[in-house]
C-alpha cells in the first residue's frame, strides 16, 4: 500500500487554490471602470421596430420577378398541408399509438352461456353401456 504524505496533499491543495485565484482575478474589473459610451449610427438600413412601415404583402416573392421562384412557391403552396390537416394527422397518429400500446395489456372478456341437457331414463349409458331400466 502506498501512503500519501500530508505535505503532498497540502501542496496540491495550494496549487489548485492559487490557480483558481489567478483565473478569478483575471475576470475582475477594477473599481474605476466606466462603461464606454456607444455612438448610435445616424441611419440604419431598415426602420426601427417602433417605426410604422408598409405591411408586407402576401406575395412578397414577386418583388424579385423570378419565374423559377414563382414556380417553386406555387409548388410548395400546392403540396403544403393546412393546419387543420396537420392537427388531424397528429390526432390520427396518437390514436394509432394508443391502439398499438393497448396490446401490451391483458384483455378480459365475458361470454356467459347456459346449456341444459336432459337424457331419457331408458337410454343406454355412455359410460357403462348398460340400459337405464
């Protein structure tokens, strides 16, 4: 068995403590720190959020006058599902998952029936083969 000396453990602890102190000290900001002022540009390419602009039209892609883009958007809109169809597909998938999961549980069925059979006293027994009288 190997024995660790106390001085080795103390040295490791002090080295770890000094490393953490050095790293934490590098993140500190001095007491005379002043946040620099930022100069806002005089104009932006796009208006700010509070400025009211013209609403975007539903067929915004037509601004590019590209027939290929028009064809792609038309294809996408024709094959795209509506929200109602998407919700119906999700409901259908959940129902199918419940049906599939129901086979993991036991089933109980109840089929009560009653049958009464009366035999003649003169009939031969099926067990002994002898007649009844």
